[in-house]
C-alpha cells in the first residue's frame, strides 16, 4: 500500500459569528492559502473531499454550495462526508492508497452561529429512540462527565485545569477564538450549564473553515522536504444506544490503540478533539499521554468549528511537528454523543 | 375505553429549527442595489463569467467575483415551465409560468414569473423585461420585480448563450 503524507494545512481565524460571510466566503481563503503555501493549484489535485453538516446551514444539499469555493473546471473528482472533515481526510487517504489519486484536497467548514446548536446536534442522533427526546449536546456530555467523576477517573480539578490550560495555550494560537486568561476564582464562580459542566467547561459557538492537502510518497517530496507521514489511522464507533455503553471507558479508542500498535510509541505532541473539559483528562489517561504536551493549540475549548475541529486537531499536530521538528504526533477526532465515534491518527516525521 | 385513549400506532413529531440566514457579503451587496432598483452582477476576474445574483465566488475557477457589472433588466427566457398545481399560501392562480430568466450579459439565469402574454405563446429565447413594483414597495428582494413580460424584440437563439471562457 502506498504511503501518504500531509503536506499542507490552513485554518481560518475562528470567529464567534462570521456575520455576513457565508460558508463559501469562509472556505475560499483557506483553500487559496494552502495552495499558495505549496505553490500549487486545484489543477494539481487528484481528489477533493469536504466535511460539513447541512443541518448547520438549515438547507438540503448545502454542501454542494460549498463546492462553489473550489475550482471545478476542468471537472474534478469530488466527494463529501456529512461528518467532521477528519473523515473526509480518511476517505481521501483511501483514494491515495488505492492509487486513484496522488494528491487530495480536504476541507471542512461550519457556522454554528446561525442556529441553535443544541437542537441541531440533537438531530444527528439515532432518529428513532434518541432524537425525538431532543437531548442537547451539553446534557449528554454532562452524563459522561458525571460517570467519570463518580468513578474517580477524573477529578473536578482536572476539569478546571483543562479549561485554564486551554486558555493559556490559546493565547499563542493566532486563530483561537478565546484567548483571555482565566483564574481559579473566575472558573469557580461560573454557573453550571448542566451539572457537573459549567459554561466554561463547554466549547464556544464557533464559525470557520480549514483545508489540508495530502500526497502520495512519490508526490510528497515535490511539495516539501519535510512531509509528515500518516503512519496509522483508525476509526471505530460504539453503539448509538447510549444505555448500552459504558461511558467510563472507550472500547473504540482502546481497540484503535491496539490496532495501530501505539502502546510503545513515545509521542512528542498530541491534539485531541476534546470539546468538553472532562474529555481531555479522560482521553489523556486512556491514550497514555499524561506526560505528552497535549492540545498546545488550546483545542476545541478555545475554538470549536463544527465539522472541522477534528480535522483541525490533525492539522495542528501536523503544524507542531513541522515547526518544532518533532518525530511522533497523535491526533484524535470524534463524532456523536459522549465520544461515541473516535478516530486516532499517528503522524510521523522521518529525520 | 374512550376514543382518545385508544392505542395509537404512530405519533407525529414535528421538527422546528430557526436560523438566522446569512446571504453572504456578495449577495448582500446585490440585495442593497436591488432595493434601489438596480441589478448588479459580479464577474470572475479570471474567466469573466458574470453571475447574477452573485454568490461571492466563481464556481468554475473557485475565486472571488470581485468585478461589479451593472446589468439591464432585459433578457430572454432560457427555459420555462407551466405550473398547474396550486401551492398552498401562494396567491398566484394556476396555470402560470415560471422561467429561468437570463439577463443580457449575464452567464447564469435565475427563476422568475412570466406574465403579460398568453401561455401558449411563451417560448424559449423570447425577449423579456422586468416589470417592477411601485418604488415605495422596494425592499431587499428580487420580488421588487413583479414579473418579466415580453418585449417587441426578435427571439434569441439560446444555444448562442453557452458560456465560452475568455
């Protein structure tokens, strides 16, 4: 099987409300940026794949409109996932590995500001038994937080540390939405949104877009001397029936770790798609990352573009590895309630 | 057991979501001009295609349409359909005609009504012009144009409208 590398990544500054800018106007600058960085154009791309959610825009086939941001003449090979763009990356990797394309452009976009995100995400769940109950994403996350606290897997201090550290890291991330520092007192006086989650334990409503370019082994060195190889990528999903899941653990992540043989890898950096504060210490423990610099970008707690934040975790890991010449990076993307569906990506830089 | 306590084998569960729709900055500019009675398209700086209403990008080249192109309210019927089925809440009584209206110098068409002509006489390529509402009623909407009506000019061969990149 062909090896695949990430060769470029660009992210729009995350906005609380993009206002008059529509999705196309958010996508165009990042696609142009990632092309400009490599000195290439859409003509050099063999496969294009996007990730978004039509419910966010409130229009059927809204993702087709997103394609207006891309050069489509001469005709292009193109696909879309109604998921986080991390899964658009997965589809693109398969295309390159199978030899259908040597290069791929991946982009993700989402505006959470126009609608009620709690209701919208509710509709992403099992339409027969769960969606009719309209459970909101924060209450569902709070269920898992409560289970983790009760089982002493994490502590309230871990959650507070995740929030405070996210802001500290976010201060050096030019694209972060929240960069003002917090104190223990400010955190402690913040109201509960859904106990045990305070408002500050939840990610901010965010608008934005990101783009990434991957290439086969033959092509990668044409673009960069320093490709970041996708050494392993694996995604697994747990039951859509919340009642049948043990929220104190993550069989999907554990089996991915085993499958990718990550136990003995020493990671230099990690970026996790942890949208709520309790998820960060939980996954750090589960992935054995306690001593690994994690979410140096601030992560989703300082900017959480729906359908894009998973791709951003992979992109931020890539950026850190390029900038700091690191050898092993771990990225994580998630989808569904209470970390139901997880993707683990092992990135490697050969020296 | 009374009737309303009879077991049901289904229930309706309506989904209602509200959004603050954003037209986008290009379309916002367009709508501000429509409010003043002007139709202004945007052209792609690369292929020169003119889009009206503009959506902010050229879907052919994937770049922003930065050139403003003032257009007339004249054009031709690129395609049309006769609507026979009444739509609830729509005040227009069938049968009526919806057409893809191609304004002169534009490279895409938009949907609008055709009136002021017998339905049997409507044809592809027919020359038409906008019939505007009274100025006092103008708002940020293409509904400022009540409909398009035929004008006394020779038909256009629509195959000549096919886009050629310059």
